[in-house]
C-alpha cells in the first residue's frame, strides 16, 4: 500500500491543495510496517492536477485534514481512497494510528 500525506512545516497540512510537500509512504501489507518514505514537492495547484499526479505515483490512499468534495470525487475516479478530518500530526504518527485502526478523524475542514 502507498499512502500520501500533504505536509506543511513537517505536519499534516490543514488544506490539502496548498501543502508544501507530500510524504509518500510505502507500507508492507503483511507486517503493517513502513517500508520507505520520501518527501516530494507537488506540482502547482490547479483543479484536477493532484489526483492525476498522485495516481501516477501509484498512491492508494490519502490522509488529509481538509479536502473539497470535487477533489474527493476526482481521487475516487483515480482509484485513490481518501480519509479526511485527520489531526495535524507528523506523518509517522498518522500512519501508525491508521494502521492500528486508531486514527481519530474529525470534520472535513474544507467546504468547497
């Protein structure tokens, strides 16, 4: 499994489309451990660009704080699952909580 997490200042970005970089994390499905992690800069934010870009990176899941409904639809069309309402923690903490089934999510803070 490959998970993308949008980051600002090393923590989850509250607004998906305006992050500084993405943590791209590969998970071993059997052991549920992190195999590798890399930080990548996203292309310029324009409607529809990030779903195609992340699909091209073979991302299966995005953990986000806030994301608009249209973006969520575009990710679904690219076979990428989305978790919204995650807290602004560091990527490793979010991944550990997600894999343990303990990721607490709140409201999607993006309303467009």
